[in-house]
C-alpha cells in the first residue's frame, strides 16, 4: 500500500486524530483550514511526532508508538514540497537542484539532474535566482529539488495555491506526469475540489 496512517496528534494549538489507508498513486487530503492537514504531512515527514499511532509508507514503517519505531526525517526520505517553495534565495536554480542531489546517497539516486530538468521543463530557468521566478516556476524547481533527493514518496502542500489559472494548469499537468510516470506514492494537500477530482485516486476528508 502507498500510505497507512493512524495517528493521534496533540499540538499546542489543536489536537486531532486521523486514520486512513490508501493504495492510490496520488492521495489527497482535504478539509477546512486549521484541521491538521499540514501537521499530518509534517508527521509523515518526521518533523512532528504523533502522540501515538502508526505511519507506514510504501511498505516501510516510519513510526509506530507501540514498538517504539520512529525513523528520523533523513531516513524517511520524504520529498516534501512546501507551500512557499523554500528555495535558497542566494543560489541559482541549478545550485538549488544540486543541493537536493547532495542530500541523496549515491546508491539511492534513481533520477539525475538532466532527467529532472527535462521532466519539469525547467532548462531555461537554470541560471535564474529564485527572486526572479514566478510562483509556479519556483514550485517546479522545488519539486525538482525534492525529486533529486531520491525520495521514496512525495508530500505536496497546496502546490497550486495563489497561482493564476494558466500557471496552475502547467503545474497540474506536471503533477499528472509525476503521478503517471514515476513509481512514487504522492500525498497532496489541497483546498481545490477541481484539483482533487483531476489528480487523486483516493480522497481523505479531514474535519467536519
């Protein structure tokens, strides 16, 4: 299965429980703001520790409170694309991509920079600084950096947020390509019903 998540989260500002199993290539988390969607991504990535529960991705146990299993983030190998892209502002696109590749052990790498550049159609951006990129371009670069870190799965947090229709369509087609061409489980957080309907094989509703 792609994702098996059963967690109880007790955070400073809210608490919630979530349970789902998905074998879809792309699973979408939906729900109102503040319900815990991003916190769920953070828990899967290892950035937040659940109070209890179990997280299994692509057959590997990442967290299990009953057995004490709790892999550190670097061993979970999540390709995490944040809403704000989080590119290094002082490094050109090519250097941002190279940083992602350095995070991966050579034996774990399954895609190279040339393949990523072609897949994401970002060759014309390689010499640009992040400040000169549009929101959609920055997210494409962020996805490229995530892929070059040799992830075992992708976490996408609102990748189309604040994009105009044309740029959103470009990114939608890209995510479809990732879903269809790569053997990589994807978990997507979204507020867009149209985006979810187009991309997701399974939808998980959080909150009321």
